[in-house]
């Protein structure tokens, strides 16, 4: 999730670093012919880098640990790393890792105790501070981006937050944590709110990004400042139209058909899980691929039917709606002049 192009091993080629939902950051190392298969980024002892919650590939279950907690600190239980960016935290020429917590909103540092060409990451996380307390992103972390927002030569940290992805609780926003320290010692303060957390109150359709905010920055209009690009779900509510007796019967029928489609989909997924039970990872992957090939037509047919039913049902039914979009926010503030940073 939220991939970053960066030369993690200092060989002059751009690798791909990304968080994943299994709770650990991954890297796809670049070659002259493309990228290798992604692999977990490990610490100096060869152990997975993570926070608390992670998918255990050996037991095929979700698991939890406190082995990576910061030294002397017992963090909130349930931290799950799903985003990561490589950043030279100490200005020593090698890349450390910043890890974003999907469940609790913390941001962790994993120091590189090796070199630019031979990374060797610490065995424990450190909590990144914002002001006088641990950085905790409102709405939890969906994605992180490194950006010099105020053009002072120092790297600031931008975070898009997840928010409530399905219900009517508060959604996510976009925040920039300004760096007032040096290139050898970042010091982050309270966040600048670029996009306030959403309250999901729209009755006018998809008016803004509400949950799962993945953002990036760039000069989209060529005026010398950074604009904001956000991909996210939008949530809104609609009032259903008055229905005739015949339409009410049709709504009931459509919902029953949708439930039947869901049941058939669940059976396919259940078969997929059952067939790999007890197999090692390599054998399970092969068996899963074989079964998916045989299920392909059935899955396509179910997806097509689901879309047809939902397309007919939506205009007749009110209530909460959700769909994904991309927004661009033009920066209309006067650009700050670039400041020399040689002394920092």
C-alpha cells in the first residue's frame, strides 16, 4: 500500500518500497530487467519488521507480538503497519524506515544501523514524536509522503488518514507535520491540517474524499507551488424516491437476489480456503491458483450479476452511498520563497 520509488540498497536503481496489509513493509528490488518479486523487509537479525498485529504465514492466522515495541514502552495494543516510507532520518547517507500504523495512528521509526548499500535495521521501533508527545495521526494512517511543504530545505511528513471506511463515523483527512529541526535531527510539531477530517454529512453526492485518503503532491498547474492529489472513498446520503407497490416488491426481490449472489461468492471463497488447509505456503499457492482458474467464469458471472442488480436497485433505494474518486486541490496560497539550508 502506498508504494515509494527509492534506492533502498544504494545500487543506483530505484526499488519499490511499500507497506502491505499483512503488517510488514516489503521491497521489490530493481534489476536491469525490471523488479524482483516483493519480499519482506527484515531487521539486522533477519526477523520481520512490524508493530503488533501481523498475518502469520506459518499458522495462516492473524497473530500479535510486543517484541517490536519501543524500548521501555508498551504501546497501545493492536498496532498494524500497512504503510512505509524510506527516509534518511539522521542525515548519515543511508535510508531508515518510517512505519504507519493503520489501526492506532502512530508513526514509528526503524533505524538503519547498517549502511546505504547494506541496510541493517534495528530490532525495535521508536515512536516518532510530534511536539511533546508521540505522533498519532487523526483517523489512523492510510499513507505517508515525504515533502518539503514550506520549501525550507527540510523534509516534512504528510499523512493521509483512513477514518471510518464503511459506517457514518468520522472520516479521514490530510495533515502535514512540519520539520523544524535539522537534516541530522528531524523535529516535528503539531500538524498543519490541509484537509480536515470528514463528518460525512453530504446529501449532495460525492463532494469530497471521506475515508481511506491516499494523497501525493506535485505542481499540477505549473505555478511553482505544491498542489494536493487525493484518492479516496466518498460517502454521502440520498433520500429514496416514493415507490409504488410494484416497485417495493421489486426492491425486495432485488435484495434477495443480491443476498443469493453473496452466498454463492462466499461458497467459492470457502472452497478456496478449504482446499489449502494444511498445505505449506508453496503448495497452497499452487493449489489456490489451480482452483481460481476453475472458478474464473463463475466469479466473473457473479460479479456481473451483482453489478446489474445493484445498478437497478440504487435509484430506488435511499440511504448511505459510497464510491471511490480522485480529487485535486489547487494550492492558492502565495508560494513561500525557498530558503538556503546549507547551514542546517
